C-alpha cells in the first residue's frame, strides 16, 4: 500500500464540514486507507478536493509487478503535501512537501507487486471548496514474468584462495518462486549449494592457485521452473596467479580532469609515471578524462583514455590502452564501469579505487566554486552524489562484480573526510584515505608511495594509506580511516546526539553553542559547517561538566575516532583536527533537507539533533521549564513507559502507572523546552493509565517532525522520556 498525503496552508479560513460526493468530490468517501478510492487507472488524471481543514484523501494503486511508481499532484490552491506509503498503509516510502502552490511529485521504485495507497492532505488545515487538485499516478500494470536474477556476475578471488560473499538468487519480475540449479566447470572451484529456490543464495570457494598463470571458471545458475526469463545466468570467475603471474595490488585511478583541474591531472599522471614498477606486482590503471578549455600539452586531446601506467610514460595517444570517447565522469555508472573493467582485466590480490577531482563532502554545493559532491565533469555538468545514493549504487555494483569489498578507497579531492561519507563507504571498502579540509589543486604526491608499494607489494591497505599521508606535500589535513570501526562510531555519535538534545532541553543550549564556536572548522570560505567530530566532543565535554552521561558520550566519541583513524597529519592551522569531520549546521536556514536521505539518518539520532537545535514546534511563546536530567529524578511511586509507536506518525500512546492517587501532569515539550501539549493535568487514581496523543499542540495544530520529550509528574515524583515524530 502506498499512501500520498497533500497538505496546504492559505490565509483564508472557511468552516466547512466534510462535503463528500454531494460537494463535488466524486471520490468520497476516501478519508481512510480502508475507504481509499480506486484502484486508480495508471496514467489517468483525477481531479478532487480537500473540502475541510481535517480532510485527508486516500487512493489505491494495484501494482502488478516491480517497477517505477510516479505520483504527481498539481493545480494546487494552497500548500498541499504529497506522501507515499508501503502496502501496510502506514510505512512512508516517499514524500513531497514543497511550500506554497508548487506542484508535488514522488518517484519510487517498487520491488514487489501489491495494492499501494496514496494519501493527499492540506498542510496545517489548508483546503479549498472551489479549486480541485489534479492527481496522477503511473505504475506497472502488466502481467509479471518471473525473471531469474543474480546479485553478482563475476568474482575475482585472490591467488591464495578465498570464499565469496553470498550470491543472492531472486525473482526480479514477479512474486512467484523459481527453482534453480547451480553448477561450476572447474575442480578448483566449489559452490555451497547445488540447487535452491528463490529467494536463495550460495557462496563460491576457490582453492589456492599454485600455478604460474591466472585461471578462469564459470558458475551457471539455471531455472528449472518453466517460463522463466533471464535463464541461465552465469558468473565469470577469474583467479590471479602467485609469483610472476599475478599482481598484489591493482590501483584504479578515476581521474576526472574535465574541468579546471586539467593541468594538475597531467601533473599527477606524470608523478605516477615517475615511480618504478619493476616488481611486476603493481598495476596502476587510470581512466583520464581531459577538458577542451584548459591545458593544451601532451597532444591536447579532449576525450577519455585508459592507461596502464609504466615508468617514464606520458599521457599521449601512443601510450593509451584505449580511447573510449567523451565520458560523463560525473555519473556513478561511469565510475563502476571503469572499476569493473579494471578488475576483469588486471586481477590482483588487493584493489584500491582512487577518485580524483573536486569534492565537497556529502552534499551538492550550490553555485560556485565548482565543488559539488565529487567528480565534477564540465562537459555535461554531471557530478556524483553522496546523499542521493549515486555513490552507494556505483560502489555496490563494483563490490558485487568483485564478490567482496575493495581493500582501499581514496579521494584525492577536497572535503571528503566526513563521517557521513565514511558511513556509506564502510559497506564497500575496508580502508579509506580522505581529507577533512580542502586540498591544494595538485593533491596527493604519487611517486614516493607508489615506489614504496613497488618495493613491498604485500603492503596492507592501512600501511599503504599511511604511506600516502607520509609522502604528501603541503596538505592541510589528511587521514587514513579503518572503515570497520565506523559502525561502533555510529552508535557513539547517536548517543552523543541524544545527550546533546537532553542538555539543551535542560537549559544548556548556550554551553553547546559555545563549544561549537570553539570547535575546529573546515571549508570556512565556502560552507562553514564542516566541523571536526572529535574536537566538538572535546569542547562539549569542557563546556558542560555537570552531566555525567554527556561526559561519557563525549569520551566515547573521542576514543572511537582515535580507534578508527590510524594516522592523521595536519598543518599547524588545524592542530585540533583528528581525521573525521561531521556536518553541523549553524541555523535552521542552512539545514539541507537532502541530509535526510543519508543512511545515518535512519540509524542514528544526529539528524534529529541538527533539526532540533534551531527549529521550534508550532506552538506559541509559552515557555516550559524542563530543568531535570535526561531521565529525571525517578520516583518510586510510578512508572512511565516508552511511547508506542516510536517514531510516531499519526498518534502516540503514552502509558504510566501510579502506585498512589494524586494530582498528575503529563506534558510534551520540544527540544527548546517550550510546552507543546498538556495531555493530563488532573487528579488520577492508582493503577495504569493510557493517554493517546494525536500529535497536535495545545492550539490544535499538527506538530512538526522532530524529537520531543514527554514529562510525567505526580506529587514529588517525576520522569521524562524522549520520542520522535515523523511526517
């Protein structure tokens, strides 16, 4: 079930009851999921009304197979919002909440057939009895064909032998079950299962290659169920050989110089070519895209070429492996295509992917300078996004092709040393080289660390990362991060966010602000809201000494950053930088809502802290005083239970137990300590009490999404807990 909600706000208020069909809305009654109108005909426009301040319109879509769902809402009389929900009618899959009369649109990729629901609602009670909105939904309606799909199409095990990650076998076309068989054609390769049914999986195991050349094999998955498309599917397995027949490292350099960094790309190419490759154990493979507007040396070619770097090489046509024409180097698909090609053609025991170009962290910067995520291509204006999932999609394609994580990734680019970027990267690589601050245009110095790798080809990813840092020249900040330590860091950052919110709720906002002011910052010429994570925790700890749980949270963050960052190197201007930056907006006006798309927003509370630090709920000026610690001074006379559900979307149940009767108050506050809603203020008897909150404030307005505290007081006893409201 997919639900779309539209909300709106105008300056005119008309008291009108639900009009239904008699008022011109031919799709009534459709005020609940159970009474949703439809199914809508795909591609057909429906004109309907929000007739009253409390009306919600629901529609249903009968999606017959996986595919794209697009819902648009136009011809709006006021500020309407649009939401998309899952087949249960409550789980939100997408939303569009543009302000004013701007049209709304949601695009969602459905992974399964089902009856989906759309919900339309006026924001903050806006409605119109004279102007009909226009709703259109397009979605898959054909007869689904069962289609065999694999999560991997190739695998490159190390010469020493290896077991692959799980290969998932699924039906990508319908919900039916496909039976299948798994077979291989080499004695040195085995699979963990000979047959199965979707959804299923298996692993591949390659024994050690003791020969002198690489070897290949094929794993074939064949559907035994009749009428299945896409069968058989194959996995190409290529195993490197030890000794002279195999490489220890393949370094893949995605060099996007189709911009104002072109001359520095040439310089770094020559630095790579100045290194020795006499061991025969190191492959440096470069995809080099040049510009038509800047440097004119070395044949002044403007296309995209691939090279296998050799000592003394120059970037001319006679040295190329191939010319692949003009490429959009600012797309994830181009990145994954290059890496997968390099893996197939230059197998090794270890792989590194270096992304060379402009960078700006997790988000796309607006305007000049050209610092938009990373990999800016001037020819078509493309750029690889972090928050929109493009980088993750590209890396997933690479690791699926390889059959495991990369050993190392690196950004020879500005500002990519952010927690938000590292959290995504941890799923696809073990180690990362990054910079918290902007880099000089010439970036890394390649010759020395590549010489070190040539001398000791079995160097680990972490030690290679350290060599990159130790041989860099004039870099403001550099760090090498063990990405396996990031999940623990995520846990500590989330707790740190909880404690910061609790401290602000207790009246310590100014102390947090002072700590932020004194924290090491980066990119101050452009953005001003990259800060050093460890230094911020250190400054908060120094600014607030009266909250032991906050002190512990600060210590945990600092300690885990130390565990994750295996080496950092800074100039004296960045003495307090410790290797990992984090986004911290200074006001609600520069909180970029694209941040909500980052995975850390689902797994941690950092985004809730950022949203809550400056925004307020839809309440008046009445101030509430919290004053207690996060969980209060709990009395023995009662118990306050966690709210259900949490997060809450439409309502929340708050339950508590009184052991003795007495005057009782249950109130909700926002993170600024303002009173939002008085739920109970009356004498109550002994026993359990359940109170339902409809997520409105004391004036009857819907509260905004964010974090809230609900506080219970009865006699001298009190308790307080935290809850989340989502739209």
